C-alpha cells in the first residue's frame, strides 16, 4: 500500500481512484466492510482503491478541548487499512485554512482537480467543507457536474445499534474491552516500548513489563487478560492499568501505569517494542491492606487468566 502525505505527491496522470473519505478512527467493522467493498468495486472497474483521510483529527485543530481521544495511532490505522486491500492512502494535513474551505471548493480543488476521481463512496450522513455545509446530496450533484460517480454506503450494525468510533471509545472508557473487540473486529491494542519501572512486581515475585505508549485512549483502570506481542510472537499475559494504590498509598495524582506480567516468560525486554491486546477484564484496581494481600490477589489473577486461555484454546475462539 502506498501512503501519500501531500496531494502534490500524486503521480502525474493519476485518474483512476475509487475512493472513500473520512477520519476512520479505529478502522472498526463498519470501516472494514466499506474498504473491502471498495477494493472489490475498484477491481470491477479497474480502478485504484483509495482512502482519503485527515491528520490531525479536525477537532484537534478546531476545538482541542473537545477533541476525542483517538482509538489508534496513525501507524496503527495505516497498518489496519493496508490489510483490507486498499492500494493508496492520501493523508490530507488538516489545518485552519482547510477548515475554511467551502464544500464546493473542497470537491472541485481536491477531489476533482488534484485526485481526478472515478468514484467516491460515503455514508448517508457524510458532511464536509466549511462548517460541515456539504452533504451527500451536494457531493452527488457535483459528481454529476464533474463526471464522477457518488455511491452511498450502508451502515454496519451490532445488536441493533450502528457500529461507531464513539461507541468503541465509550466501551474502552468503561473497561468493556470485550465489547470493543466485537465492534473493532479484533482486540483493542496499545503499542509502545517497555521502560524501567519501580521493580515492585519483581519484589512480589511477579515481574512486570511497563509499557510506555503513544496511544491516546487507555482502557479504564483495572486488571485485564491480554496478549503481548514481542518480536512478532504472541505471549499470554495479565495487565494492570492504574495508579497502584497499595504501593503508592492511593495518591490520586499518580500517573497511570500499564504493567504486564507475561506468563512463562523470562527474557529481558527493556527497550523493546511491544503490542498489547486486551481480551477480557478481570476486576477493578483495588487498594489492599499490605503487599502480601496484593501478591495473593495477583496470583489469583494469574490463575484466572490461565483458565481463560485454556477455555479459549478448547473453544477455539478467534480473538
């Protein structure tokens, strides 16, 4: 998959994009259905399946205090899109100048004059341009004028509700990683580097790896069954997200830490890249009367995690 960060990078004579446009935060089940359908459509008309997206998220420019925490980093988003048969991604830098561009000018200048669309497929509620003045109907009208086809996407539902990035954020904030997994079509994942911590886990004979991540959205504080991918290999793990109240004394202003105990794993992984996938929530983070009680609870968490993985293997459930 080719990724362009400026429209000027488009090769001369590019006229065959079958495209969609949006933020695609999380690349959830609805986005995946759209992109797979787009790739099939492009193959039918001999076009290039193309995704047009923005970076940063428009609200991070227009209203930073109200901007949603992103479900994926840009690299994670691109990696997921690449797995769906998309051949070209165009990342349009979002700034105040672009925000002030009228809907008609946006279509004429960017989609027509620069990209030379064959087709574009968007949702029925698609809005674009200055103050979101553009609609699906306006886009279709301009398409008829400029000679490109505009298709309407059918929304994907889960249990009677539309799959959306907002619903996934709400699930993760509530610690409902199982629901987030169903809406995403894959486990929610954090990526980052293992850094040195306080070595408290080692003192409790449960060594932990501390993840430093660029992901904006961290699941609710608590203990989770996870999978840790290290050097391309998955390892079973248990992860605590929180402020470690038993150790810290419950100071609420402590930074949140992400600590994973990797089962049956004894390598030194400081400084290495790790992807952490969340499968199921075990419990809230609690303050215990002493470190002995904490160690006993951690051992119980590990036992529950092992039982979960045994069930997973027997049931042959695809996570």
